[in-house]
C-alpha cells in the first residue's frame, strides 16, 4: 500500500449509477471520484438532485440492485465494496461505516425507549447476555448518551419526548456505538433550527477528534463546510467537479472576502454556488442575490462534455469534451477547461 493510499479511508472511483425508471434510464451518477482521508471531515455539496444521497447509498450498498445499474469502485481498505455480497456488506454497514440521516424522527421507532434502541444497536455487534450482560449494556448505553451530550436518564424516555436536536444526538449515539471508521452524515442538521444545528456540528467535530472518525458530511450549506470541514467536494449532475481543502473557504469567510486570496473555488459552478451565499452587509447596500442561470440538466439525457457548460458563461467549444481533473496542489483538483482565476487582482499603484 502506498503512503497516499494509507492515508485514505475510502476511495470512490468512476462511480456510475443508472436507475431504470418508467421514463427511461436516469443517469444519477456519472463518474464520481471522491477520496476521503483518514480522520478528516469531508463536505459534499451541490444543488438538490445532483446525486449526493445516491452516492452515499451506493457506498453503503443500499441501492436496489434490481432497479439500478452501478459501476465503478468503492475502495474501503483493500476491498471494493461494490463486489461484496449483502452478507459481507452487513458486516461493514453499521460496524465499520455508519450513517446518520436528515430526519431523526423517521429513523427512530416511536414505540421503544431511547435506551432500548441504543441497546438493540449494541447487541448487533456484541453478545451481552445474562444479568451481568444486561448491566454492561446499560453501562455502555449511558456512556454513549454522555458522549453525545445527553444525560443517562434519557435512556428511559421515548423519542417523541425529545426535541429534534436531542433525537439527532440519539441517532449519532447509535451510529457511533460500534466505533466506526467512517461516518456518513446526510444533511444531519437540515431539519434543525440554527442554534441546534451549530451544537450538532460541534458534536460531530468533537467525536471526529475523540474517536479518530472520518466523516463524509453531505450538506447544501457552505457555511457548514467552512465551520467544520477539512476538505470539500462540489458535485454537479452526478459528478464531482472540484475537490479542495476547506481552509481557504474558512479564511475567506472570516475575512469576509470570499473568492480572494485562495484558489477555491476554481470551478465556475463552485464559484456560482458561493456567489449565492448571503453575506453580512448593511440593509441599505443589499442587492438581490445572484442566481445560477438555467437549471440542472435532465439526468435522462445529459449533454456530452462538461454537464455545467449550458449554464456556464466561460463555456466554449472545448467544453463539449469532458474536462480531465487538473491537480492544483494540496489535493485541490478541478474538472474544468476554463477554471476561474481566483488569484487576487492587484490594485493599480
Ligand atoms: N431510487 C431511485 N429511482 C430513480 N431515481 C432516483 C432514485 N433515487 C434517486 N433518484 C434520482 O437521482 C437523482 C439524485 O438524487 P439524490 O437523492 O442523490 O439527490 P441529492 O443530491 O441528495 O438531493 P437533495 O439535496 O435534494 O437531497 C435525482 O434526480 C433523483 O430523482
Ligand atoms: Mg439528498
């Protein structure tokens, strides 16, 4: 194993997913390339419908094989997860790779206490029988609850007695019960109000540090990326169009000067997404936020070449051919023939 591969916990290569629908073939993923480094929080951003959730479900082997055709590679350790059978995947899913979804209420049973649902998750992985086993289960449940910032007494309560933020903490406790190497969180804070969102993000960051977790964090929100991610990948029409360190985004956000002093965003689509972020400006100077012209392509009949070209002001003849990935150093890769020049312009003397 090379040094670079050793740093990787997951490497998705040329992942493709075609759904068979009554309207014909829908090409949801069209060659996704995504590498997660060990111990990083990697943000995956992009407009609704670009394929973020399908990517996570493909990684976990959760797509219906009868209705979809999946190709490519999902390297986890020395194995390609796409080649494993359901039995082998069950040994990985929920043990070595866990998942947290957007809607905790929909994921928790309303009929069982929080404690019994955490205990059930624990017994999927360890056999704890008899009185001493039950005491150990209760002890581990209390520890997990504390780890996610809930009191051990929460075990006796039912999910409907908890706020959305507390329910999401319970889901995170269930997800980390087996100390996974990788946690995939699909919009884990979208259903929560802003202050609770911040608490849950802080919790994810703490757990990532304490448990040496790697996290794939799916979000619509660049502010979330700037807050807690180490790197970010931008997705468009089932492809990653840019991957970059998030540090530039954080520095730019703090200085209030997005797009200056850093190489990200280099892809016109990443730039367009960032341009849509509201900035803190006095009311009187507020101008309407820009919108990205046009709409995402129909995934039934994608244009050949760069899928963003029909909406891109920089597109020309060259863009009818799919651009290869260009390395810009420090793991920054851009798939564009005409990247945005993000070097700051010097003011004239
Ligand atoms: N089981 C399915 N059968 C057919 N099409 C599907 C299926 N699941 C997803 N799709 C389609 O695949 C595309 C990508 O969907 P996906 O759920 O990954 O989007 P997303 O990026 O997660 O969007 P959002 O931000 O709204 O959650 C969409 O066009 C969606 O309609
Ligand atoms: Mg989704």
